[in-house]
């Protein structure tokens, strides 16, 4: 999962998620290409979790997107990053909140039973 946002001073802030076990390797690779990519710094944030909703045509269904984010809000889950394609919506949150987010989303979308939105 990757996110590219504008940062102060006309620079961009690029964020991406790797498994914690791969963070040292990712840092080493980034340090090797620092001059080529012209970036200022790299920061590792341990303790994040990713929660995804997978299905067909999700990005174009505003009702499902709204329910997804309302569910996270109702579960008091702070979203740090968002990625979406036609087949999934994913957020990065604190690892301590990921299980609560997942349980709340499963309840919202009635996993295992037909959802009225997905008929």
C-alpha cells in the first residue's frame, strides 16, 4: 500500500507499508537509492495495521465507501492512510485499533451473510 501526498515546500511525502519483518531491508534499499531518488529522510513507524474491504466495483460505489468510513468512525478508529482500487478499499491505522476496526467492519457488512448493498 502506498500513498503520495504534497508536503510543505513543494515536496512530496511518500508513504508505504511493508511487513515489520521487512522494515530493515526496506530501509537498506531506500538508503542505497537516496541520491537517485533525491529524498531527505526515511522514517519507520512500527505498530500500524491495515484493514481492507475486498469486492467488485468498490471504488465506484459511494454508498459502500460511505458505510466503510462510517463504520470506522463509529468504532473510533483513526485512519492514517487510504488506498482504493475497484476491487479493494484499505486503510492504515494503529495496530492496536486494527482488530476493533475489522470486527466492526465485519458487523457492518454482515460477513458471511448477504449484505443488502451487495445484492
